[in-house]
């Protein structure tokens, strides 16, 4: 069965596993354009001048190791990678709401195969702040709800190749990133991730997105990666009743990878979808395959969504551990496209004064502010 592209009503629920089983993987209909095939296949050396530099950015050194080997010294003030430009934190009032716009659309280029049922890969390698609810305080965390249900998969085709690994540097001059997590292409050159993935306080900050990351590089080629030029998220002074609900950021890439690989759409979560076991959670947790291969869990029901100022804290029992941050919480819809309803934020546990656990859930951040932010970033930063 091949779905037809048609408008999907906002109230329409995602596809069930039973309906999805009838959808067949489909091959690409045309060859990838030469410009994209060339771009994705070539390795690049990207440098940023972060300080005073005299002369060339690098000087050649004589190598005595072996024939064909070349070595260079980088000049002082030169970093490997592309420094980010603008970091913006907004209040909801500064984000435009366009009447009649449901949410950003998804896209699949004709040269990308459509894959509803991913190929499973090697099995897994295993055998932060406070929150207040109803006057009780707890701690944000991530957790696994036994049994461990995440599966490693081979990220080939749409939508699987749209999810990728995110690296972040507070200082691009550092030899290694400050942390890593996950993200998903949500526009031609845009990535949805968690707000806490962005180095907001970094001076010479940098971020890199590698879609379909698998064992050290992208399955789409050594050139299938891009550095982040700009990022937008929410002001820290903005206080939602549910802190996990506004942990959202949208990144702009220097390179429009979504044009080559496709990208997700987004939808405002509806309470009518609670308890439907049709959602996916994907990312690069260090607990699974040392974050070198992606993993996913499917058929996750939403327990409830707590809303404050239209932000939605989507509570669920999908397994989520460090490294999953910023990955999409999503589903397939009847048009055969993938839509994110949230981004993996973390989780929380709340106990009473006697130590009895009242709430123990993982969280995705979503709601209409997420959709509005994506729409505005797509418009302002094409």
C-alpha cells in the first residue's frame, strides 16, 4: 500500500501499527541530482578564525612517516569547525502565530526511498534541575521502564535518515565537544532539538549536526553533515508551570541538508491522542551502542499532556537516557509522512514528604509554541 499526499486534519490521529503494517517501503523514483551527490560524497575541512592570525591558517610540515602523508600546523587563533553566529532566546509573545496554519509540512525528495519499516541493526551493547507539581518538588532525570525496549536500527531512507547526532561546543577552539545529543531535520536547513542542547552561554560556540550518523559518519556520505549558523529557543526568564514543556530549540544549518534528505513536519499535540500506542522516540543515547548507532522505541502511548501557556509537557514511559535529548517524539500520519509532536526533554519524578513516588515519567516538550517557533525560524532564516 502506498499512501497519497493529502491534507491531514489536525484532529486526525496518527497511524496505528496495524495500518502502518500495510504500508510498503518504496524505492526512489529518480537519481539524486549531481550537485547533491557531489556534496554528500566529499569530505570537507572547515576552519574558523577565532583570534588574531598572521599569514596563512596553516603551515606545511615535512613528514617522515610515509609517502603520501601530509602534515600541517594550524596557526594560533584558528579552530577546526564553523563557529556559530547568533543565539536568540525568545518569549512566546515574540513568536508570530499565523492564523489558519496547522504546522510545518514534511518533505521527501523523489530521489529518497520511503521506508516505513527500518532494518534492525546489531543488538544493543548492554546484556538536573528541579520540578514542582501540585506543591510537591522532584528532580528532572531520564529513565528506563523495564523491559528495555529500544532497538538499534540502520538509518537508511526517509524518515530514518532525517534523525541525526548533535555535537555542541561552548568553545569551538576545544579539542572535543562539550556534549552530544540528538536532533531531527524539520525544514530545508532547520533542525529541531532540545533547548538544553544549545550552548547558550558559549562565547565562540559551535554545533554540528550529522544526519543518519552510524559508526562515526553519516550513511549518506562523508560530506553529509553541517555546522549550525544560528539557534533560537525560549528565554530562561520564561517560567512555565511544567519546566520540561518549553525545552525546545530550532537550529539553522549552514547547508540545506533537508533539501537533499527530506525533513519532518510538526503538529501541535492533541489530548485526543492520549493513550494511543502509536508514537516513536529516537536518538543517540550513550547507553545504547555507545551512542555510535541510533536506537528507537515504538508504540509508545502518551500518558497525559500537561499544558501551560500552550506549551505541552508530554508525559510517557518510553525509554530515554542521556544522549536522547533533542530527538523527536513523533508518529506517521495517513499521508505517509512523519510529524514531530515534541522533542525529547528528559523526565521527572515527584515524591511526597514520606518518600512515596507520585509521578515517574519521561517527557517530550511540544505544543503550539513549538510549531509556531518552527514556522517562524523557517521564514526568518531560510
